[in-house]
C-alpha cells in the first residue's frame, strides 16, 4: 500500500495593515504670500505683476523668467474663466467638497495665469472649458486658500471695475487688475499645513517573514543565490543581481554601528528625550545595515564600530533600541563595505 503524498503547506498570508503618514508643516510667509492669504481672509484676491507685465495669481515672489524679485501687487476680480478641468467623482476626506465636483484651472479676470481649485457643479455635463465662474467664499475665513470654499458657475454680461463693485455683489469683476498696496490689519505671517497620507500597506512575502520572525525575537534576512549577499530587512530580490531571494538566513542578534547621527529635535508623539542617536547597524551575518536607536550609553559616546545588541519591546514584537554589548569595538575593515 502506497501512502498518499503529503500536501504542501500553503504559503503564509502576506501581512496588510492601514498606515497613516502625517506631519504638520510650518511655513513663514514673505510679504507677497502674506498679502495674498490675508487678502483672501478679507475677500480680496491679489496677484503680482511680473517684469514683463503679466499678472500671476496665485502670486509668486520671484519672476519665473528672470528670477528677479517682484513685489508689485494688484487686485483681480472674483470672477473668471475655466481654462481646463477634470471631474472628481469620488472626493477624498478633507477635499474642498464632500460630494462629486470638478477640479478646475480658473483664470480670474485681470490675471494672466490660472488658479487651481474646486468647482461645485451638478455633474461633468455641466462643466466645460470657457465657462464663467465666480468665487464662493467660506463663511469663516482665516487667511488660507480654503477661504475660497470653491468656485460656482456664473453667467452674466455685466462687467465693472473692481473699485466700483459693491461689497456684497460678488457677481461682478474687472477685466483689468488695479494696484493694491497689500496692507491689511493683522496680516497673516505664517501657516501650518497638515500633510497626511492614508493607505493600506502590504510588506510582501519577504518582509512578512521578516516581521513574523521579529515576534519570536529573531532577525531573518534572505541570501541572493548569485552574489550570496544577505539582505536585512529582506527585499524579495537582490538589487544587484536582479534575481529572487528565497534562502532565509537568521542573522545577529548583535551587530556593529557603521555610522550614526545625533538627533536634537524632539519628534511629535515620540516620548524620547533629546539628544539621542539613530544609527546604521550591520547585524552579524548581514550584508546590509538596518537602522535603529542607540540607548544605554550617553549620546556623545556612540561611535563607529561600537558593538550593540537589541533591547526588545514588551511582548517582543521588535527591537525598541540597541545597547552596547561590552565587547571591544569592531575593526574598521570588518564593516567598511557596509557604511
């Protein structure tokens, strides 16, 4: 009687997890950008005149052709013409509108360049190049591009000078820009832009095995069958030879600091006192250095060649940091190819 062959075990399922990358970007404003954003708060759209006499909206601080500094501010209309557009049928969180809308480039009356913003329209059939639109102001304005809530369709033959427009009549504008001194009470001098990226990350076969091994306090890399280099973390393929790496190799746990940097800026939501050291660490048996924080030693005593070992987080999911092993420093020739 012949035994049936044993079925091969199914490959482990690749990991997947939501990942959010976000940080606040703080920017100070020069006189041109300050006047532009403060003007939006006051329901005034400003541009800047270039050396050649063109009016740019939004304004820039240096001439794109000559690179000269430009400061001549002008006021343009709140009405304009769509120069091109694209329909957004599935708005993302924090976009200008929570319903389908069009992204449009609008050349405001009096300007020579176009401004990118949202157009509130019932459907793509209601949008076309050359259509007339006007600004819809946000009810609460703080001095940001979002003070323009969006554009909306606007059809009229009535055109008048900016200075003659009634404060509450947003349906008229000017074909010619008029000078503006850029002076406002309580000008906006800086902005904080919240950058955020939400996506689902899958590390793939090789790094799934690497992450699963970390839960057992082991560090696993993969060896290239051609050049025999061991990559940690594994990439699934050798970047030098271009062939798949499937031979798994356990490395470490100890390693050598190949190079490092001293961090003096405290990161948001990171409970680590500065200064501290982040280093590239070549684990024993690996041909690629990974990075990790160095602890258990004053920051100014960290050095190239320092021998370190991992200190695992509670539960052992990954190394929290690396500390000195007490061994003599590694000779430079032992790690010079891994810097």
